[in-house]
């Protein structure tokens, strides 16, 4: 190109701003409450909340969980009252997790298939008294095993296929008890397809599966393990079957496989440290996607709130809104009752 046709570079100290840009004020719609509400992009409703809670034996029992201030283990009769409260607040679903007695635990976790275990007893009682609320049941072995793992442990190795067989039996028992969604969290390969086949063969074709498709080997589960009584018995760690927190592409592959096998909904666990995974799964598959604000997340917020270091209510609501902004269709949170009451009082 001839040098006379070349454009002259702009002077380094020259800032070119057109008239439209110079008159732009991005704060205009932030100046009043009514205008902020008009342009709010993301909304949180009670419909987006799922209440997880813990079960224990006895009657009239509400036993505090030391590692999770403000949470309790409920006997089945008190769990019914909790479900009633959640339903009145408009919370669409609950998720029970049991603290089983040591004497029922075995190496293979076979009590998961018993109609008399805590989950199945609670499902029957709640569906009888509060039929309008959904129950999402976790078909996992860890509350039922002597070693605290989600699978059958032999010679230091988690046996995949044998574990899947037991998880399937547990899922069928929960379906027969009246569960509304089967939600296996064990991360064994092939479990979704096997559960789907078993449910279909036993007349539960319309029962959906929520897959814990991307459950990471996280340090955020500690208080939960205290709540269900596996903290002191867990042998080793769960890194051979839970996902590496460093891996995002692998999480997408896990979710894709579970969808191929028949999953209806996806779960990301833990929650806030993995919002990038939520966003990837929702953007990639456009399927109903949930996240679990797990016990460690809960306890950190609670501890800071108790000590007066944060405004607990504002932090709760901001954190839940972050899940929605990332793409969550719903959030499992121990703050569900508080959040629902806040939404009702501020609607």
C-alpha cells in the first residue's frame, strides 16, 4: 500500500467519544426502588427452594445439630410438622436425610432397602399428612454403611456394580414408600440407567430421577457428616468416585451421561463454589438444574451471623439470588424456611 493512502494513527492522548456515549448514564435506573425493580434481571421465589433436613429415631424429638446451628434432627412425627410448616410457606419440596442407628449399619448398606428405615418411614408419614408437598429422596448408601462410603467397600476399593445394585434396591424401596423424586447422590457409574430400568419395570414409569450428576470431592460436607453420623466412621476419602474440584469438562461429561441414561433433573453439589459448573450445565443442556447449598456453606454463614460479622439475612438472600443468576432452577438450602418467610414478608 502506498504510504500516502495509509491512515494516520490516533494521538495517544486522544479519547474519541461520540455524543450518544457522552450522554449515557448507567445509573439512571438505579436511583429509586421502583425503577430498580423494573429492570431487575433475576428473581428469587419460594418456588425455587427445597428444604433438606435430618431424621432421627424417637417421638417428639428435635435434636440440635452442633455443627449446624439452627438445624435439628427430627423424629418422624416432628418431621411431619416440619413438612406442614414448609408447605404453608409455599416451599414445593423437601429432602430428608437420616441419621441411622449404628446397629443397622453393615458393610454393604443393605438396610437402605428396608421399608422400616428412617427415610421410608418419614416418606409414608409425610405423604399421608402433607400430600401436597414433594419429597425428594436420596438413594445413597453412606447413612447405612459401617465405613461411611456411598458404595460397597472391599479391600479398600469401592465396588461400582455391586454398589449400583444396592442403590437400585434402595431407590425401589423409596418409590414404594411414596417418594416423588428419586435422587441418587452416590456417583457410581451407570446408576441412573439401572434405576430408570428398575423403576419402569416395577410400574414407576412416571417417577422422575434427579441425578447428583456433578458431586465434587469437597471439604464443604463436614457438618453434614456430623449431622448424619458418618464423620467419625468414614474410612479414607471419596476421591475415587466423587469429582475432582479442579475439573469442569469432566463435570459436563458426567451430566451428559446421566441425561443419556434417563435423568430428568441435574444437581450440582456443593453450591456457591461451583456456580461456574451450574452455568455450564444450564447453558449446555437447557435441562432443569439444581444446586445444593451444602452444610459447610450454611455453617460458615451461620457462624459469621452469630458473631455479628455479617448481616445474616441479607447474606442468605444474596447467596440464593446468586444461584438463580448462575442458572439454577432451584436450590437445596437449609435456609429455606427463613428465606421463604423473608420472601413472604417482603413481597
